[in-house]
């Protein structure tokens, strides 16, 4: 089992980790490594801005593809992350775990809030 360090800034070619599209690039690399049985460490070195949209795409959706146990074993603690970045990452992970436990509950709640346009 190999260990890979994925530098967010090197992979997306930018210090601004804000776009979901860039997060998707990270997701593809991380998911592929996990499928190969590798352990993955995300490096936040050089990150100047970070959003939940980026992290949802990069990390959050992993919880829809892999079990929590698989991810606990495969994802190593991130490096060079600031305390604020770690808090945001934890928030994204916690939300992803909740969502993928019962995605239908979230869809129903969104329908209630946004209104049910399907009944016209």
C-alpha cells in the first residue's frame, strides 16, 4: 500500500481552492488512489483561500462512494492546513456523512423550503 501526498495547489495550478470544478479534479485523484488501495494525504501548503464548495467536491462526495471506515483508513491527516481550514474540512466531512446516511431526508427538506414545483 503506497502513500500519496496530493498538493491541492499543484494539482489545480492555483492558490485559490474555491471552485467546485477544481475540487472535482482533486476528487478524481483521491478516489482513484483509494480504489488502488493507497493512502492519501492532502497538502494545503500554499492555499490562500478555501471554500466549502471546493471541499464538498474534493472530499465530501467521497462519502457517497466509500464507507466511512474505508475513508478513515485511506485518508491521512492533512498537512500544512491552518486551524480555520481544518474547521472547514471537518464541517464539510460531518455534513457529507449526515447527507449520505439519508440523502432522501435532505431532498425532502429542500423541497419543503423551496416549494414543490412538481405539482403544477
